[in-house]
C-alpha cells in the first residue's frame, strides 16, 4: 500500500509540474508574441492594408479581436483551446490545426529519422573513440567532430545547395517532393538527402564526444581494474560493464537534446524551404500570425517538457540510486 501511494504521489507530482509548465509556457508565448513588433493585419489582408484608412484598420482589428486587452484575448484563446478551437491562421485563412496537419508529417520524417540516426551514430562514434583511445582513429574523429560542430547549419546548407543543386544539378534545392509526386518515395528521398545530410553533420559528433568521455571515465573506474585482474577481455568490460553504466546518462542525453536537435531541424527546413513545422514557425513569426505561432510554440514546448520528464523517469528506473535518494529526501521532509 505504501509503495502504491508513493508511486501515485510521484506520478501525480510529475503530472502537476507538467501541467503547470505548459500553462506558464502558454502565458509567456501569448504575451510575448503580442508585444513583439509586427502587424497581424498585414498577414491577414496582405498589401491591401496600405490602402485601408485608419477607420478601416480599427474595424479590422475589432473583427480579429486585437483591440481587446491582452489578458482578455488570452482568456478567449484559452477557452477556445479547451474546446479544441485554436482559431484560424491569419496568413492561410484556414483552421490552424488543418494547416499544421499538412506540414507535420514532413517534419516527423526529417526530424524523426534524423533524431534516430543522430543517436545511433553518436553511440557508435563514442564506442569507437573509447575503443581506440588516444590512437589516430580517436584523434582524427575528435578533431573532425570539433570542426563539424562549429559549422552553422544555415551556412553548410547554403554550401550544399551551391554545390549539389546550382553547380552539379544532382539534387533539388527545396521542397519535400516534386509537384504531383507526394506519393513517389524515390522522389521524396531525393528531396530529403540534402536536409538530412545537414542535420547529421553537427549533432552526432557532439553527442558522440560526450558518450566517449563518459565511457573513458568508466574505463578508469576501480571495478574495471578488478575485471582486468580477473582476465576479462576489453570487449566484455566495455560492452557488458562500462556501456551498461553509461546508458542512464545516454538516455538522459537523448531526452534533453530534443530542443537542440529540433532547433537544428527547424533551421534546415527554413533554408531548404522544406514544408514542415520549422518553415511554418518562421512564417508565423515573420507575419505575426498569432494563432499559428501560439499553437506551434505550444506543440514544440510540450514535446520538450514531456521528453525531459520522460527521460528523468526512465533514468530513475534504470538507475535505482536516483529514485532511492528522492525517496529518502521525501521521508526526511515528511518526518519533519
């Protein structure tokens, strides 16, 4: 019974923190977006705004509810959000969720596949460098990784476009597929090669270097010396003992890296005009498309918060010492 109550209190606290974080995020995004420079009328009416009189502009603002105090606008948006109504996009004149649903699949393909490949490659690079510690393979990979991490995504994207699109004409420079070829998988792959290459340039080396350092710390631990004295092979020590102890940190690293990888994906989408959530976020911020920007920021923020909390929970399950310390602290507080 005590264990059941402890789990209930634990997950209830996590849920409360999650909901509170999402609420605070919604307040911050709503207020900051409306205080930022930009005219939403330009997004809704386009160039016609320049020909509108002052009275017509005021009428348009009243129609869109932009003349109300910000807290009134937020209350109206929150009430609609609870009923699944997030408003219409000023730019596209459609329901926000309908526009997002058309772009979400493209981002999931680019970001999802990229995220998996990043950490598969990072784990492989970290193990390879730890295996050949201080040898030429380790030194070359570390130096190349350091160099690649310093290259901004947007700059490398422009270089890739210049070489493979403008000069060689091998690959398309924009879009997720050619016109009318949405179901053509080979065509989608051709459009995905350059954006995916840029996504995979920076991140695996950065995370691989962190995994390498963690493995090397474990390789110098006392239990490794004991295992060597017992005659265990290097492969057994590395994969059975060291990698197992590093895995909780690796899971946490995967969780907290979501905003880093996601931010890089958004930049790549914008440069390559890839029709995904990143390009849509840039357009909504540029044209002050408040409803669209609000939902996109909330979706991204919820994903980041959820992944961080999920990583913490998984880490505590893998490493019971973390959970034991929390239980001990909780019991000490309750005894007071």
